[in-house]
């Protein structure tokens, strides 16, 4: 019995004091434009790793241009970098931060995926697939 309790305690301590989670991208998706030729918008959450990070760009091989933006009461403004605190989360969501994808390949339709490349100031690059959804689809 003591041995079982000792093993259980050791397992709980290992779970609590384990390695910090790495920098990652979660829940990426792209809302397609309602009007052909208009920009699409990419949304996702950046989960900070063991050290602070700075997101400096998001690119896609299926769009001619990409730009990070932040929605504001009077339109939107481009943003050049986004600080990601260690262990924190930064959301890119409808009504807030997002990535505009201009001249998106017309072959991208709901259900297809868009490859996004996230580049951080320290040179880290993360590739993630984002599902494309229709303009009138609910936020994810």
C-alpha cells in the first residue's frame, strides 16, 4: 500500500513539474470572403512556450499577400509584431486581431485547408493547416 501511494505521489509531482509546453498555434481557421476578390481572414490562438516570443509574420503559399491587423472601433490598423508572453495565450479572433489574406487562390473553398507559416522574431517558424470556412459560417 505504501509503495502504491509513493508511486502515485511521484507521478503527480512529475505531472506538475514537467517540461513547459512549447510555443504552438491552436485552432487555426480561415473565413473566406463573401465577395470574390476581397481578402479572407485567418484566426488562431498562439500559445506561449517557456520563454516570451514575438510573432512577426504569418504567410501563406495560397495568398499573394498577408498582413496582421487589429480591428478597432473605427476600422482596423496593421500590426507589425505581437508579443506572446511565456505560458500565455494570444487570440486572433473575429472582432480583434486577425491576418488578412489577399488574392487567395480561388481554388480554396469551404472544407479545403490553407497552409500558414508563422514566423517569430527569434527565427522560429511553425507551419499549421487552417480549415477554410464560408463567409457566413459561425466563428470557431
